[in-house]
C-alpha cells in the first residue's frame, strides 16, 4: 500500500490526466471517428502534448513565463482547440463508456505506478540527468531551460519530453520527485493503451473476443515483455551457452551483443520493459507513446485507403496531427522522428503500389502529403531546432556486425511472424488489407534491426562502443513494432479459422508470450514488497539514508523561486555517480555536473575539461584570490560544501570558504554559503558567465 502522501499524488495526477483527456476527446474524435475506445484513450496523450506544446512555444518566444503561466495557458489552448472541433462534432462517449474506459486506464496507470514505487529512488543510471532536466523546466521562465549542469547556458539536448513531464507535474501540484516517479507510471499506461488501440484497429474484422484478448495481450507484451534472450537465458538458462558464471539478471538481455561472450563490438539492445523497470525518464521512453501514436495514425490511414480506393487518403486533420506528432518526436527523441519517418515512407509506398492505382497522379499526391507533414513538423519544431546543436555528427559505414546467431537469440520471438508476414505479402496475401497493414509494421521492424548493421551515427563513443548508441536507439524502437506485427499476425490467423491457421497461431504465440517471463525477472519480488512494506513515491529517500547532512541544503535550493538568479558550485565528476546531485535534485545550475554527459551534449571536450579543472581548483583553493577568480568567472552565488565535496576534496579549506560569505544552511559537516562579492580582494565580482 502506498503511504498517504504518495496516494494523494497518484490521485492528483490521475485527475489531471482525466481533465486534459476529456478536453481532448472532441479533437481525437475528429481524428479517429467511429465507435470504440481509441478517441478516448488517445485523447489523454494528445491533450497533454497540446497543453505542453502551447506553453513551451509561447515561453520560447518569451511571451509568457512557463513557471508562472504555463499551466493555465496550456489549458486555455486545449479548451479553444477542443471547442473549435466541437462546432461540427458534438459527440462525446456516453457516461457508462467513460466510466468503463477510465476504470481500465486507472488500473493500468496504478499498476505502472506500483511497479515504480517498489524502487522509487531517483538515483543510478540516467536519473540524475532526467530529474535535473525536469527540475530545470519547473524553474524556467523561458525555453529552453537553463542547463543544470552547465551554468550560463541552456540545455542542448532533445528536452521537450522533460518539459512535458514538468508541465503535468505542475498541473497536478505534486512534489517534483513524486512527479518523476508518477511519470513512469503515466508513460507505462499511455504505452499500453496505445498498443491496445493499434491491435483493435488492425483486427477490426476479427471476432470481438479475439480482437479484445489480443489487444490486451499486446499491451502487456509491449510494456512487460522482454526479448528472446530473456527467455533462453532466463527460464531455459540451463540449455543456453553463456560466459557469465552467475544467475540471469534482467539487464543481461540488454547487454548481450559484445558482452557474452566479450568482443570488441559491444552494443545495447534495450526494450520498453527494461526502460519501465529501471525508471529512467530518458528521451526514448518519454517519446514511446508519441511514436506509437504516429504508428496508429499511419496504420489507420493505410487500412482505410487500401479498403476503399475512393477515399481521399490522409485528411487535412491527419496531416496536421502527424506534423504535430513528428515535431514532438523531433524535440523529445530525434531518433524516433527518423524511425517513424521511415514508417511514413513505407505507408506511402504501400499505398502507391496497390493494384489499379494511377501511378503518376497517386505518387504526386502522396509526395505532396508527405512534404506537408514534414513542413508542418519543421515549422512547429523550429524554435527548438534554432537553439539545438546536433549531438551526433554524421553517418558511417559499420565495420563490425552482430553475428546472425545473436540476432536470432535477441529477436527469435518475432522473427518467424515477421518473416511470414513478408512472405505472404508477395505470395498468398497480396489483396489482404489487414495482412498488408501488419506487413508494413514487419518491414519497419526489420529495417530498424538492420540499420545499425549497415551504418551507425558517429558520436563521442568510440572503440568497442562505436555502434552501441545507434543500436540501442533502433532496437528500442524495433521491439514494440515487431511485437505488434506479431500479435496482428496471430489475430489474422485465428480469424481465418481452420486447424492449420489456429495451429500456426499457437506455435507463433508460444515464443512471443514466453517473453512475459521477463516480468518475473524484473518484478518478481513485487508481491513480497507489497506484503512487507509501505510503498512510497519519495524519490529522495536515498539522500536521507546515505547523505542526510545534504538534505537541508537541497531543501533550501528547491524552495527558492525560479525567478531568483542562483548559480551553484558543487563537486563535478564522472557520470552515474553522486556528483552534481544538488543541481540535479533542484534544477539550480551548477558549473559542471556529469562530465562525460556534457561532453556529449556540447561536443567540446576542451571546454568540459576547463570547467572540471576550475571546479577542482576552486575546492583546492589556498587563497581567496583563486576562489574569487572562479566565482567571478561563472557568476556563482552559492557554494556547497557537502558530503560529496568532502569525499572528493578531503583537504578543502573550509575556513577560507566561510570567509567568502554567509553560511545560510548548516547541518553537521554540510554547509551552504551565500557568496558575498565584497569579501574578495578587489571587493567585486566581474566577468561572470550568465
């Protein structure tokens, strides 16, 4: 059971999603006309994105303060758009339908939150970075937010998803750490309901019971299912060759290529279930519902056009929606704009190649609509693109490749369904509309798996990790797409009936559904945890346990209004350590946080090293002159001397630092000093970097 404060936060965020979702139903009813839960479920995602985008856009042009007016402006925009869409379409679901669908959503949301609350600490892996970005957005007057780990400059990363998380946190009125953990549950539920809608859309002609059962199964597979490695090296480990002399652990399925056995070509093969388990609100997880939303829109367009050649293809509303969703993807996880851009190209190709089309005319129309989507996306994302310096440099041909047998182990659960879909497309199912739509997803999945085997995107990682990031991004996108294609095939086979079709469906379902065993590896202890502990959403509990003396410093920083100019100096250090913890947990900018992360984002190793050396020089200061020089250089207002600083700089001269200003917070060995420029030898601070 959740503690009282956490339970209140759960309800508050659910109510926030309920309100924005209901407001957006008139919009999604225009996008997905007809009966069913799709308009209701997708309204929750689209309403949230429209509100966030409006607040982000106006604050990007410095027309409003995101911190003070972002919530109300976003809601006003959503109400306005919804009212316009209601002028000719006043249909809303009946109250019993709303109650039924909302109950389903709440239960899925609660499941996601419960899984997260079993390990709520905002620590380890990428959580410092992600929480720092959310806190920076919560404090921001204007976009882009200030980089909490690079004082004086704004974030140079695809940060829109973190702003969206901050917007929903502000609307809910929950503490930031609760908001972080709740967002994992929100994304879990958004992903599940979108997967459900895709299968219901693809199996419209199937028996209702079959369609419903497979849609629910798809929701579970996409959010909880592992890859085939988790089956072979989990339940069937005794029959699987491995170089690891220990029991199976759930991260093993994401660190297999190049790790077991160890080689000079290491790659990451993550999937949504892993992302939801570790709880990093990283770009790929934040954009997962949006990417599946794009898939749903394209899937519907293709199915409708193939079924009725007299239909107009993509409607103006669908073109506008796709443009908006691609813009969101470009700003949240640019890799997804590429992945689902490929899907849009495939959709156009499938429509163009259908029998009986007037090739030249249809190609012109398809190109026009595709260009319109891209133009809208570029226009809507232009304020972001104008301030973003690309992290990756360029494409390079891959010199190393994943062994076929390892690809088979990773993707064995979806390989046969995708192969059957592709084969049938050219042989026995040329005129089967539902088959073509499912095959389109299979083609995308295959291309996403193949991409890093041919080329990779060059970044700061080299040597044995040169392909790691590229494979990570595309494997994460390919897993849910391949699973959805596989579930669709099983549904099509069951719908056709016959002993052979049902038998084949059963054979294909066994390895696919076996991946749900991954949930035991990731969440097998949840029952014991629920029985023995009061769960919580408190993401800062680790500070109270491990760095209690630092908590008052953090509380003071968090309590300060975002309009106050505060620049902190604290210990910087390697990624995935406690360095930069005060800036990450509060959003207050510091000189330098995680060094390698900033090197990746800035693309300037020398600048990163210069800041790291300045931080070291400051805490090693033996004279006021040196300390004042660095304080002046970065416009620092507050000095942190906490547990991390004392661990890293054991010989720091505390008495010297206390001469630089007033101690405003002190608990045991941890102190926070407000810098007073008049204490410096020249009596002033100059040359600051704001």
